[in-house]
C-alpha cells in the first residue's frame, strides 16, 4: 500500500502564501517515492495580498484554500474536513503564508497563534506518532504548537532572530545548511531551511528531497 502524505498549503506565492517552488518540490519528491498526496489548506481569507511583480501590497481579497488550489491543480481539501487518520505523515512547506495565514508567527513570534485546524492536525499527528516535515519558516508553526510540550528539535537555517523565537516557544534550534536537514527522531520531526537560506532552486530542491525522504522513512 502506498503511503499517504498530507501537505498543508498556505496560499500561492512566497510573499503572501505558500512558497511555490518549495510546495512543488515537496509534491515532486513525494510522487517520486510513490506516495499518495492529500493537499489541504484552511478555508480562510489571506492576511494580505502582494503583487509579486512589484512586491507591493494590494487591496485585493484572496482565500487561502482557493489560492492553494492553484498549486494542487484543484485536488485539495478544506483542512477542517481532514482527519489525522486520513494520512500517514504530514508536511508543511514554507512561504510567508505559513507565518501569516496559517499562524501569526511573523507578527507575534514566540506568542504566535496557529490556525485551529492546522494546530489540530499537527497535535494529533504528533500524538499518534506520525512523522511531520517542516520546510523553510514552517518550523515556526511546529514550535508554536508543540514547543511547550514536546520541545522539538527544529531548524530554519541560521537566522538568529527567528531561531530565538523558535526557542522562546520551548523548541530547540539547530543551525543547518540549505542542502541538509535536521531530524528529531524522538518526535519524528524533520525540517530543512529551503528558501530561508536559498540561494537557488537547485540548492533548495536537494534539501527538500532529503527532508521528504526522511519523513517517509519514519512512517
């Protein structure tokens, strides 16, 4: 039986949603491993919308689930309808949406709140011993949800300010190169810096593929 991996997206576009390269590379790595993929996103409004051509904020209103459907080619579920038994492992790509739409980590740091359905899925996956992968800034979500109880080992690369916020949540941070990953075997959590470091899609792809392989291997 192929493994089923849940992938939580946060919109479409690195400045206001899911990082498209990271999301597609995650899906590609999973497909190459023969996994079944269940994409999901919360059915909520984005915190902000950015014109990625100019980098300027726009007055548009966009929905996280609708925008995430662009990446998933329409094959996506409302996170509120997904149960922990629907997947064998969970992966969260990065992008600014992870820190603004799925959580308030960008604004609140160690005091961040996480979308209720995202928090539920992370908590329940961890409680059932299901592996979790977190890419780029997404470890901030894991720290906010599990930091005070599980004290997971995570990485976002080497940004000291973000690392301090992760540790203030109760998690532990380990510096990591973009082509590598950090694994917390006790908690079955794997993280990789991706575009927190860059510098190119080739570098990011190598780290994400390794991260995804480890997550699947932990099932």
